C-alpha cells in the first residue's frame, strides 16, 4: 500500500517511496511515458533515506532489470520509455529492453568537465535510450534554435548557402544533444546530487506525449521531470526514496491539492488507494 503522498498538485503526485513500491501500485498499460534517470552506481550520496549507490555490477543490473520490467508492464501500447545513464550501463539495459519493447533511438548528450580514467577515451557523452511499446502512439517533431556563437551571435555552422531556406522555427531535433550539459554551478542547482537540465525530460515528454497524458518518473531526484510535466501540461506520477524536500521546493509555485487528480488516481490500483484517500 502506498504512503500518503509527499505532494499533490492539480497535475501530479509524488510519493516518498521505493520505485518498486510505486510501480507495483500502478495499473498495467496506464502510463503514456516513463522517464527514468536512475543512480549510475557511482557511489553518489543521495542524502537521508536513499540506498547506497554502489553495488556489484550484476547486483546493479539485477536491480535495473526489476524496475525496467515494471516500467514495461505499466507502459500503455504505443507509450515511450526513456532511460538516462552512462553508455556502460545502457548497453546491457538496451539489450534487456530489446526483448520487450521497440528500439527508437540512442540519444547522445554532451558531457562536460569530466576526465579520462586510466587507459580509456575521454568520456564525452551520456546516453538516453528511447524505446516504445509497439509503434509510437505520439511522435511530435521538435525543433531547436539554430546554434549561434554566444559572443558574436553568428551561426556556428555553415549551411552551404542554404541558410535562408532553413525553417524559421529552427532545426529538426537530432539524436545528438549538445545543449543539455548538466547544471554545474551551485547557484543554479537546487540539490547536491545529479539534477538534469529540465530541457532533457521536457524534450522527451514533448516528443512522445500530448498535453493531458500521464508520465511517470520513478527517480524523483530534484524533480526535473515533474517540473517539466507541470510546465508542458502533462499529468505526472513520481517517487523519491530519499529526501523529497528539494522537489517540494522546486514545485512550490504550482497549484497544490489535497486529493489526487483523477488521471493519476485512475492509474493506481484500488489496493494501493485507501491510505491515499485518507489525506
Ligand atoms: C540521478 S537522480 C535523479 C535526478 C532527477 N532526474 C533530476 O533531474 O532531478 C536519482 C534519484 O533516484 C533516487 N533513488 C535511488 N534509488 C531509488 C529507489 N529505489 N526508488 C526511488 N528513488 C530512488 C535517488 O535518491 C536520487 O535522488
């Protein structure tokens, strides 16, 4: 049974719980999009209540397979699953998903300020796997601004004399995202542990869902996905095993409620609901 939500807004609900507990309470095929940015097994400290982020390789992958299976189960036909991680883990995760879902893309996102470790190439990208359950129900084509020099404002690339023919709405989004490097400066961070630029989940949601659809992020962190969902009119469901305070702070300006939104409540099994209703 789920605990009382840590936060309810007019569009979503956050539970302080283990992801398997939340996923276990979700009805099959009820979610339009899952966005998952799990711990990378690098020994990061995610604060009070969080599990230790350093296990043996097989133990980590075993854990990943358990929540990924649940994500596949709750995904609606045509729904999308995004998994953000290091290439090292995305290879086995992708192989597991290939047996269950349809591969769409490996999106590479530039990684800044890292350093090479003994006898390896300089790591320069994170990966975002994009799978769907059968043919995608929604695929919205996104556009990005034409890249310009931040000093002089001139185009960074030469369009071979066809600059004038470019779509004024911008360039088609590709599977290589160079404008999404993680927020590093403390001033712009709301929490100590990894927080994605909201642009990353936002693109995933806008690409694969329509307003009103329900998205789920099982690893709340600083709440980037929930904020993106609020801002682009999607419903959302999420959980965080550790401290939820950064998410509450991040979403403080959104409309809070005492009852679950109908779309969210309908995605939860009857068994999981009684305690939620007591709120
Ligand atoms: C990489 S962070 C997610 C960051 C988030 N995408 C953001 O941009 O703010 C992973 C989060 O998952 C949480 N976490 C770890 N194990 C979990 C579990 N079993 N269930 C739920 N959350 C978990 C950690 O405490 C951490 O906050």
